[in-house]
C-alpha cells in the first residue's frame, strides 16, 4: 500500500468517543429523536439526537458534534453517533437552495452561478474527491517512473504554438499571451532533465460552447526521452490509467453515489488512424449529429468491447508543427487517447532536428525567428523525445461518466463565464 492508499483506508469514522466538525446534510425529525446526517472530513455519519436535551441545527449549518459512535443495523454505513453535544460553529443567514444529499435538479447554469453552495452537495463532493485521486495518480505514477515535476510560465511572449485560440494580455508596453499548454517549455526541460511532468493551468480562447470545452483547464503534461517510439508514451498513459482506476476503486461511497464502474484490468486497444476509419465504415457508426471521435469510439466498443482506445498515426494537417512525421508521407507519429469516443489526451513523438522543425513551422505559417528560446534547445541538440497532455477535467468527466465537463470543473471558465 502506498501513502495515498493507506491514508485513504484510514479515512473512516471509528467506533468510540468522537468529536467532529461537519456540515448538517439532512435532518429527519421524529417524535423524541431527530436523525441527522452530517458530512465531515471522514465522510457522512448518522447522528441520533435526543430532542428533549439538545436543539436541532438547521440543514446546511456547520456544527461541532460530540458523542459516542456505535454500531447500528439501521444506519446505512453500519455505524451512528449517539450525540451528547452540538454546537453551531456559524449561523447561516439562509438555507441552502439545493439539497445537500440528492442530485441537484436545477439547471447547470444556476448550479455554476451558486457554485459556493452547489459544491457542498454530496454528489459534487464525490466528483472532486475522485478528481483529487486522479491528479494524485498522475503525480504518483510519474514520480514512480523517475519523472521530475516542473513549473513553466503561463505568461508567454513571442511565438505561440499556433492556432487562433490564444488569449492576449497587456504586458506593460508589450503584448503577451496566456500559455495554451506547457508544450514548448516541457520540451526544452526534457532536453535538460530527460523526464518531466507538469500539472498546471492551460488557457484556450476557444469560443465554443460544447459539453467538453473550457477556456481554462488543468493540464496533466509529460515529456520524456524515447528509446523506441511513441508506444512508450501510450504505455505510460496506460499505467497512469491503471493507477487512477486503482485509487478510484478505494472510493466505494463515491462510486455508489455517482454510479460509475471500474474495469478490472486495463488493456487499451491501439489502432492506426486508417484502421479507425475502416472500423467506422465496418460498423456504420458515423452519423451527422456526432463527432468523428464518437463514431470511432462506438466502432471500437463494438469491435473490441473496450471503452478505452488509442488511435495513432494522424494525418499531418490535424496535428501541430512539432509532431514527428511518420515514414509514411503525410502522416505523423502522434496519437489520441479516447474514452467512449471523447478525446482525453493527445501525444506523440516530437521533431528533434532543427532544420526539419523550422521547415514544419513555416509549412504551418509560423515564423521561426519568433521562437529563439525554443529553437536554441534544438540548435544545441535534442534527444529523441515525445510526450502527451491530458485534461484533468476531461479525464474526470470520462471516468465518472459525467455529461458535461463543467460538472468536473471547480470554477468554470467558458466563453460566457468568468465568475465565480
Ligand atoms: P479537442 O479536439 O477536444 O478540442 P485538442 O486536440 O484541441 O482537444 P489538445 O491540445 O490535444 O486538445 O489538449 C490535450 C488535452 O487537453 C485534450 O486531449 C483534452 O483532454 C484537454 N483539453 C483540450 N482542450 C480542452 C478544453 N478546451 N477544455 C477542456 N479540456 C481540454
Ligand atoms: Mg488533441
């Protein structure tokens, strides 16, 4: 058991005297007794309160509760507390507008407007506990494999990675932009340290209101020297996924609440871009109202029975300038990782030759002279290398089966939302 697993295993209430701080999630009022369910840092607990002795706190209030935790057949978790004292630690001015213990039925817009309180709902609580475990799994896996964590700047001058989705910011008397990814910096760092990863914000000025796009999300990025080819990168993602699922399997309460499955083993089929298109053709999954990725995902599910899929060898025009061209002209050493036909990651081998890199930049309409810092790494020689980037909110959305990426985003940034 590693540190994460053992600390999670300890994280439950135990029989005996207890003193806990929690939020009151529900109150069931009976004649002599009231039954509260409170949620503290060890999850939910039923509290039995003798109404002749103690006052019942309102739903949504924060309390310090003392008493004895005993086993109980009637409580869902098999334990409950016989309460001896309740103190309100703050007096709310209003009752919560949403239930704290049931799925919220209000519109997603209202849920996001009232984020401070919708986050207190136990479904939402479950989502972000699972997300934290997924982030931990990424860090733990890469550390275990000898990567070091880096922190690259999010304010960048000069050339960007291309595409129109850049946020410009005023930077004194110049213009800068917000980093679209740590791509160029993680490659430079890979040239210095070999194996690097970063968990940090990524900004995309994508004016699209879909259920999978945000304008700011959390990137899980890594870059490493390669021995063979990009399959080593897919191996790393496969091992990360295995660890993430193992961590999530410890979250029984959250899994029950959100109703998601954990596959017992992770063996992700890998098919080429051409094979993916042949599968779509074979199973007839292409429809006008869904993305090509969705059609690929459905075809792969029918073919392999797998929700997970790697597609590799994308055409050059679908990928950025820095991806390594394949020996087959017009194609690249790149891959996407799809879950149920939704992209959760893109990666691949990178060009490590200066002349080829400059040529590819020009072909994509970029001016090499705007990238002196990046290109100097190649001038002094770069190892054979590659990497990938995943979106934490997307991975959470897919693994937990959420409809909209906003449900797995703590504070949403999209074209219409900058607050809260
Ligand atoms: P998409 O095709 O879904 O728009 P992309 O190919 O533009 O994504 P990449 O640049 O490959 O995205 O980013 C790597 C990963 O970051 C994606 O696989 C996805 O998990 C996540 N990601 C990318 N764009 C967004 C976004 N706008 N909102 C949330 N996550 C994103
Ligand atoms: Mg991509």
